[in-house]
C-alpha cells in the first residue's frame, strides 16, 4: 500500500501543561472521517517533532524560529513558585523574586522560563526534569518557579504555589512549518481560533438540502346539507311544504 492509499489523519504535538481536549473534541465533531492523533513531546522536542514531520502542527512555548515556523500566540501563563504547604511563602497571595533571594530555587534542565538573572541562591546541581525538581521540593530541598499549568500538572497534596509577580512568563502558541500549511492545518487553525463551521476559511459542513414544497391540495367541495333540498321548492308542494297538501274548494249545496 502506497502512502497515498493510507486514510488521511492529522497529528498534533503538545508540550506538558497544554490541554488540547476541547480542540480535539471539536475536530471530531466537524471532521469525523479524519482521525486526530496527539503526540506528547517535551518543550525541547517540540520544534524538532514539527521539522521532522512527526506532527503536522503543535502547541508549544514561544519563542520559535519564525523563519521556518508560522505561529499563532494563544495565551500567556502566570508564573508561580511551588513550595511546601507549611512554607513561609504561603502567608502571602503573591511574592516577588526579591523575596526568594535567600531561598534555594531549583532550575531543572528542561526549564521553560527564560531568566536574565535566576532568583535565589546559586545551585550547583540541576535536576533533569521539572518532575524531578517537584520531588525535591516535596522532600524539603528548595523551591521551584514554573508556569502555572506545570504546577497544576505536577500537583501534590503536600505542595502549593503562589504567583511570582516579576518573573518571566511563558506564552503558548499553535505552530507549524510554514511550507506545510495544508488544508487540514487550516482546518485546525480555524478550530483553535474559534471560527464557526460556516467560516469562509477551512472546510464547511455540507449544506442541508432544501425541503420540498408540498403541493397545494384543492379546496374540498362543499356538500349539500343532508335533509335539505338543493333547490328552492314551490310553496304548497307535495314534497313537504308547510301545512301539507293544498286543500280544494268546498262544493256548493243545491
């Protein structure tokens, strides 16, 4: 079987913290004949997955190479610090990086925030992943600053988080190789942007067939009322005039 004989499908990569469930559901409703497959990748793997054709489009974190990729920014996340529930940081609703200056702040190798100057005390060892760093925070070894979605992804009952007001933020975007902007990519762009099914871009749902007009029925003929003559009867007639049959004149006596 050649590649052209395989049924069409669409592959979407997504990085940790992104939840594409809503868009996948809408795709299934609008294009049920084309399966959509999700490809989980790390933030570092996402651009390569799109370049190598492992996915047709992807949800990743900016920045990306705009000379190769087209990208539509979707939303910007808050940045939070993950701490044990009994930590002093939890006394406030939000903190600044200056308030973390005396803390051991972990910076995993897969960190997605771009710092000009990392907060906290210098750290010699860097955990391999964000998940590893969360385990260290739970063990009482340091704090971790991440986008809010990653804090939710790695939620633990013994940990909580607070907003960091002046930390870098992470922006999530839909991206794809510009030279591979296919019809299905356009369809998915329309779904993510919230276009309706009847939008001028992307596929349109089949138009409903017009209902056939019913033929007008001829008006029913009026029937003559039962028990009444159709025409006007002469007065005194034998067929039921008022007063019965007409009486003749009496004979004269001789």
